[in-house]
């Protein structure tokens, strides 16, 4: 490898050899990105960082002394790029670019990549437009998505499981999540919470198509994560304070509820024979075409709570629903519940329009959700065995 002249110490150095050629290629990428920044700032930045990552990976794979060489290469590149382009090109940023290419090796098709190499580096907005025009159905992940910024992709790269990453990528694009919203959904393990009630085929649909809403169960999560309320877990928590916090953070609550929810009212009064009853929160689901009534509880769920929400649902079905509305759904949010109480109180209604979901005031861990999933699987297995025994007795 060519060495710099020691006599040039103290003077602006001129990069030489392999590092110079790599530096020149990356410099051309960045200058091209600057030229197209006005027309396509987000896509141009994503494309530029992907191309930089590819250059770094290819250069490191060619080096014989791979151990130690890669780190020294990034340090040298960071110094040179910072010198010409200013702050923002640290070693860490270059590592992100490298990881981005490794995570999304097919982001730009081979055809477009060959065009890039043969034309040296054309304006990146032209590359972005070409890639965008060849995108397949919008629900396919792994290809350049013009709705996602570099910050979005930075968050997606932290999701290790391919199926979960594909889900978040699709949902972020379809629902126009900001980068902060995406980060929150990843941190709250949205994919895992939705996946709990799905079989293998349902998991595949989540990864390939995102969250599709066709049945009430498709929009419900257990648990609901309400960490944005910034409320301590305390036996002194009262329902009015919980409700007030949810209203004060309505935008975050709607994000947690998921797609299709529209807020209607709070503490909606029902009057029957001079007796007044109040529904905590009323929503309308624009996809399922039905009202969703939410009752908030700060203690363990009881059979009386289930009877109350059933009363609210029955009233809405008879008095409030109009032509075109589907049956009303009732949802109880509580910190703890007894599934046996739910089963024997609601009976067949459990599968129709009354649901229960626990809420927690902190972000869950994957270990916690895994334990919960195992608990539910054991319970389902036990119920299946009991049903089999009953059928055997009858025969």
C-alpha cells in the first residue's frame, strides 16, 4: 500500500492508494446527494448511506489484513470526510452505513446498481426516482421505501428478527409514523403483542402484509402499554386520574389503540328511569364500522365489571347504532384479570363483542411477553384437553 510522504507532516494531506480511491468514490456519492437534496432529501440520504455502506463492505472484503484493517479504515474515512463535509461523519455514522447495507442488501436492485456503477455516480434523486418507479406492491418490505427516512431505517436496523422488522417497516409506511412513533412501537414490542393471539399463518401475514383489520380481535392487544402516561403503579391510582391522563395524552393513546380508532366522547351519560350511568370512553372504529366502548378499572376484574360493560354494549346496540353500524364492542382495560371469571360470566358472548385487556404503565421486555405467551399456551392446551374429555364422555 502506498504511504504518505513524511515530509508532508503538518500540511494538508493528500489521500493516496486504495484509501484514496475509496475516499473519492464516497466523496462523489456525498456531493451527488447534496445536489439532489432539495428535490428528494430523505430518499437521497437513504440511498447515499446505502451506497456508502456498500463501498465500505466491498472494500473491507477485498483487504487481506481484515482484522484491525476495517476499524482503521473507518477512522481514516471519518477524519477525511469530516474535514471536507463537516460534522456528521463519525466512525459511528459510517458503521451505521455499513450495517444498513448488510441489513438491506437488496434495497437497490442489481439493475439499478449496475447503472450507478457504469455511470459513475449520477444525481441521487435520479437513482431514487428509478428505484421508486420499480417498487413492487407497497406492502413488500426490503426495498427502498420513499415514505421512510434515514432515521426510520436506523430504528429498523435495531430489530433483529426479519419478520418483526418487515412488520414495522410496512406499518410505519402505511400509517405514516414519525421516526419517534416508530421507535415507540418497537420499544413497546407491538409485533409481539399482536402476534400472541395468532397462529403460524397469522404471523406470516403480519410479516408480509402488516396488521390487517377484519375482525375485532385483530385490533385488540394484551397487554396495552401506557408508559406515556407517566403514572406510577400504585394501589392509590383512581379511575378518574387514569381517564384524565389518557385524555391528556389522547394522541399517544390512539397510536397505542392502533389503526381505525376515532375518539367520540368521555363520560357519556346513559339515563334509564332517572338512573344515570357513565361510559368512560367511547370510540368509533372506522374500519370495523362499529362503536367501541372502553371501561377503565384500577383493580382486579370482577364479574360485576363484565356485567356493566355488557349493559353498555346492549344499550348502544339498541339506542345509538344506526344503519350501517356493526354490533358495538366493549373493552375493559384493567391491571389484572381472571380468565376463568371472564369465561364463565360472558359465556358465548366472549367470542362476539366483549373483550378484556390488561394495561401496564411501563414498557414490557421480550422475556415478560414470552412468559405470558407460555402461560396462555398452557391455558389453551388445558382447555383443549378438557373439551376432548367432555366429548369422550358424551360418546
